[in-house]
């Protein structure tokens, strides 16, 4: 008879909140009602307060996250790792080489996910193929958080964007939000737009002609009765915007480079442009930027893109705690 | 005189169990007696119970693992990382880039291992060269756990395989175990076979002619008086097998592809084949699979390959705790 | 009204020591006075005692480190990760792939650093460009610890070198220190030399003619009135040296390989050479070595290069705790 290692009688890990998000997958922004958003944002505020007071806590003690990135994304993986660690949970970081290991031996994504599920309580998945997280979620019992599935969704980015607007401006209703840049391929724009369409907002879409918002999304907004309008120049919207959500315009999208050179300056945010904006507005960007916002703008108190990054930490902490039944 | 940072008088980290595995290297299955296996499996059962009740614990608080993978193996490295973290130990994960850093500057494996030893209490090592863990163990004081040395051994895989059979069927004696696939090069088959040869088992080896079990291993089994038999088709063994241990057959092993196409179907586990098997048997696989077991088999309760993965976690937890004197 | 997750009233994370290093960047050895060095080394001694007694502690509980390596360096990144983990802090390890992710999308180092700052309390940065850490420190509020900026500095290496000499010989004054190898390009030699020049030491520089110490550094030493001398052979200095600090001579530095072959043996430390040295002296090396010190020398108690590695852990623990106001 061996000396027992543990006296297990004293404590059992249990979910504390089993309604709402407990054991749910986070796959798409479309699954979030306004009440859901309110809930997550309220929890995110608590996370913020905790981080400022304690730095870390033990809320997710006993839980393990597998953070699986089939394509590198330092910002997103770091954010999830920091979120789990600050909550006192454990992290298995699989942010590299995965394509060179099991996958290159021909293993299917499903098998990989079911394998990792044996070691952990929740999985964060970034994968280049659209629908990959949804597919994984069908086979895996542990909650899956979609951290980007190619041209598909990146729901936690949209949630942190919305949370940022709310924190910066105190409300989501009655705002004029201008989306700038590549509105055709930019999935962050599409997801945020869908979330915003639940609120009483006016939307302005600023893009080159070839990178306009997809037809079906535009029609969706019009059907909902939202006040929408499209234009080619930031200068058309800067004076009235409460939010300027800027994204990258990729040179590669233009078959005619001359055309790119011609239009690109209409989309660069400069101090001169900011001088025309309201005193109380916010400039956001999902980052990385490559020239769309001049560095000189960083000192402007309305430049919210780094606070936006920090909000991602709090929103992801709230989501992790929620799907594990601890928030 | 500085304000001291610590009051060290209150506690000292000490080994609790100094017999058996304390400070031992885990290099080969051949070092495990039946009593050793019993011990590790009993500890693994405790780990399982702890994980289900608490999730994580503090048994290895104060200890640090360097998890060093010179070739990527997400499954194995994740398993060791999760094992150490669930025990409350710290992990230095070195699962990438190692070949591009010090090693590419010409540093020897030994120097790298002695260096890492300065930071940690135990080292898990995966390295493509046969004998690398044994060599490292000669020079390094901290216990080394071999996580695969090329064509050599991968002892923790064999231990988790054996533990799985015991958990699934309640015993190791009196069983009929069929090994299927590439029996010539498959190191997991060789290691598990050696462990099983300590028990009262019948062994059936199912492979293409060119991938039969190596002569010396076969003779070893015969010398021990084990009931062994070889065949070319799974259908020959399916009715009587208690355990079907399936491995990959690599196309590349065949110089004549027509031959590969001819034989490959004899080794694929399908629901039809499963219908011929005993009600109480288990299908195992070291994973990744690439077609040897049809996905439809996954729902069969006898499909044990994902539970096998989870058992790896518990066995590795037991080993880590044992070599550090905490189990 | 939600059930609150935290009762924050009970505790607040606060700096304990706000003089000296609190919130300071560690960019260069030139920022360290003798009093600073004394302070860090005294704290490093406490870290050593803590590691030997407890293994890990909670001194940096509540704090998070982003460990960012734009070029792989397993030794240095492992050392910092182990240091932070042993102090009970959290680590976001970004030791790979970074060049393939945001940076490859054109993100600037500054943006990456400000982004990471949102998740953590301190950043360790390794980057191939000289001055990169200083640049980052200008824009980032969190303390930056320079873990190597190309041909620039690697201050924690120099600190651990100096700490090693003090631990091994009990003093820094009155010593004869010989630097051996590539003295022209070796940044560890330059940094250590600068630190040593604050003490009463004699310096001997042993290198091939083409790899002599840079003129400006030599003049700096002479201006300070230090006893310095240069030579081409280790045998010239071995008898009187208290410290033999050996570095790699890279073949690639020689345009004429015949010249390399001719001189290389003058710089190899062998047991024969050690037989001529004092009984109480130390051989050091920043590692990795590629033949400059024969493996046979490892058993010599004067071979301090692996103890030197371990001292790096303690010095880095001291620095991390100091910049976070906890030492």
C-alpha cells in the first residue's frame, strides 16, 4: 500500500456559473446577443480592475488552455496566453512548428484537436481555413475559441473592438462610426459591422472603389434600416465621426499599382486630418499598421489603438472565464 | 544592510520518496521491472483522480522542467508540458528553433544539456539520434527523460500503452495482443512488445512481409516461451484479439508501390472488421493515424486511442513526480 | 447585478523598493555604478539561496514578463524564462516566428513593443539591430531589459560574468584577468572589460593580430590608468592569470584560412595549459564553445563556465525583481 499523494476529499473543481457561456464554443460574432455583449463587457471591466489591483489572480486555478496557432499571430496568441496566465490557469502554447510535426505526417485537424483536448479544458484555435473552428467544435467536447479562421471570423477581435468603443465613449448607441480601408476583404470590419448593427449607429464606409464593403453585408445593413453611406475619402467623414476604424489597404489587392498610388493618400490618418475631427472621438485600428496612421497621431489622446490592444486582454479573460463556468 | 527578500527558515524543498525512481533517468523500457510498472501505474491512477477532482495541484511546486525538443512533436511535448504544469511545476519549453540557435553555432548536445541543467531540476529530451538521451544522461546530473531518440526508444509511449491496456481491460495477464502495421521500423511496437513480454500474454504480429518484426526481437520472445504468431491480415486475428495495437504503414517503405496498393487494405480497421471482434476488446494507436483506422470507428466504445492519449498525461505526471522524489 | 468575481479590497500589488532600479531600463553596462553592481550581486546571492532552499517563490506574483526574441538564443531566453518563473511571475514567451508574423506584415519594432506592453509589466528584448532596445525604451513605459542588440550590448551577460568572478574568487579588486579569443567583435569581452575597468584589475588581452581589442576601448582603459597588455598566445598569460575569459574565434573572420590554421592552437585551453595555471584561478566562457576549451578541462574544478551559466539565472532574477520594485 503506497502513501497516498493527495487528500482529494477537501475540494472539488466546479463551475460557478453554468448559465450562458459555460462550455459554449466562441465561433462567430453572430452568436452574441446584446445581453451577451453586456455580460462579457461587464466581466471584462472586472478583469481590468483585477489586473490593475492584483495583476494576476486564481480564478482559473485548476484549468488548462491549449493555445493552438497553425499560423503565427504574435499579437493574438500573446493576448490569449497573457489572459489565461493572469487568471491563474495553465497554458500549453502550441504557436509554432505545428505544421511541421503531426500535421505534416498527415494528421487531420480533428485528430489533432481531439488529442489536445485530452490534456486541457479549453482550446483557442487559429487556423488558415475558413470554418476550421466550427468543424473542430463539432468533434471536440471542450469549448473552442476561434482566434481567426482565415477569411472567416475572428470574433474576439470584434468583441474587443466593440468593448473599446463602449469604454472610450461610454455608449454604443447614437454613434457615427466610420470604417476605413480595405472593406472588402477585412474580416475585422465585417465582424465589427455585424456587431454594431445591433445598436442604433450610423455607419460610414470609406474605401477605394475596388475594396468596397461586400454587397450582401451592405444589403443586410440596409434591410435592418441602418443609416449607411459609402465614400472614397476619409476627409468626407472626419468631421462628424465618433469612431474612425482604420484598416490596412494591401498594395497586392491592386492589379494596377498606379491606381494604388493615386488613391492611397485618401486613407492616411494624419495630424492635419485629426485637427478636423471632433474633440471627443476615437481612432481605432486592429493593428499591425503599415502607414495608414502616421506615428505623429499616437500622442493624440483620441488615438485609442493601443488601449484597444489592452482591452483585448480583458475581453479574452472574460471569455475564458465564462466558457469555463467561472464568470 | 539590505532588507532581506526572503525568510528562508520556514521551509525547505525536500524529496519525499527517495527509493526507486528518485533522481533516475528514464531512458529505456528495459529498465522497468514488473514492480516498477505497478508502482508507476498506481501513481498514474492517483494523478488521474487528482486531475478529475482538482485539475492541477502543487505536488511539484518549487521544481522546474526543461522540455527540449530537437525535432517537433506537438503531441509529446504538449503532454509533458501539461503534465508538469498540472503538478504545479514550472516549464522551460524549448520546442523550436533550437537547431537554429546554439546548435547551429556548433554547440554539442552535451554542452546544451549541461547548460540547461543549470536552470532546471529535470530534462525531457527528444532528439533524432539514437542513444542521445543515454549520452546526455552520462554528463548531466539532473534526471533525463527520453522522449524519443530517433530509431531508438520512446519509453513513456510504451508505458502509457501498457497502462492503457491495464486500465481498459483490468489486467495484463492472459491477454491476446495483436500488433498491426509496420512492425519492422515501428519503435512503439518494439518497446511495447518488450514490456508485454514480462507478462503472460499471447502476441500476434500482423504486417506486410517486408515489414515483419525484426528477427532478434522475435527470437527474444520465443526464447522467453511466449505464444507468438505472425500473419499478413488483420482479419486472421480480429476475432480473438483482446488488444489490437495499430500503427502506420508508410508508403515510402515500399520500393514497389503496386505492392503497397495490393496489401494496404489488409491493415485498415473498419466498422465491418470491428463487427467481428470481441465485445470487450480495445483498439489502440500511437497516433497520428493516416487512414489505418477509419473515422467511423471512433464512436465504437472499443476505440481507445484518444483515452490512450490522456493516459499519457497521467503516466508522465507519475514519472516526473517519481524522478523528483515526490511520488 | 452580477455576482462579483473578485473582492479587490483585500490587497493591492505595490512596489516595495522604489529607489534605484525601479521602472528603469537595463540597456547597457555603462549605466551600472559600483554601488549598483554591489546591490544587484547581493540580491543575486539571495536568489541563489532561495533557489537552493525553495526552488521557486512568489516574489513576482502578479507580474508578467514578455520575453521577446527576434533571433533565437536558447540559452538566454531559457535563462530569463526560468528566472521569471522561479520568482512566481508569469511569462509570455515570444521566442519564435515573430519575424514571420506581425513583423513580416511590415509592423515596426516600436508598434510591436507598445502592443506587448499592454499585456505585461516588463519586456526582455533580443533584436539583431544595434540600438533596438534603447529605441524601444524611448517609446515603451514598461522597463526594457536588453538581452542583446546585435553588435551592441548584452548587459546581463557582462553582469553575470562579473558576478561569477566575484563568487569564484571572493573579490574583484587586485585580480589579473586575461581575455582570450576574438577581442575585436566579441561584445561580451567589450562589456565585461568596461565593467572591470571600474575595479583595480590588470587586464591581459590575448588574440590573433587581426582580432585585437578595438582602439577606442584600449585607449579608454589606458586613460583610466589600468594595467593592460596584449599578446598572441595564452601561454604568455596562463601562469599569472586569476581569470581566463575565453571566447570563440570564428573561422569566417579570416580571409586567409591558412592564417587561421596557423594561429588557432595558441588559443585552445587544454589540460596541459591548465597545469601551468595557478591553483586558484577560474576559466570562463560565455558559451557556446566550439573547441576553444577541450572537454577534458570540464572536470577541472577551475572550469567555471557552467557555474557561470547558473549565475546568469540569479543575476537575471535580481534584475527582474529590481526593475519591478520587488528587490
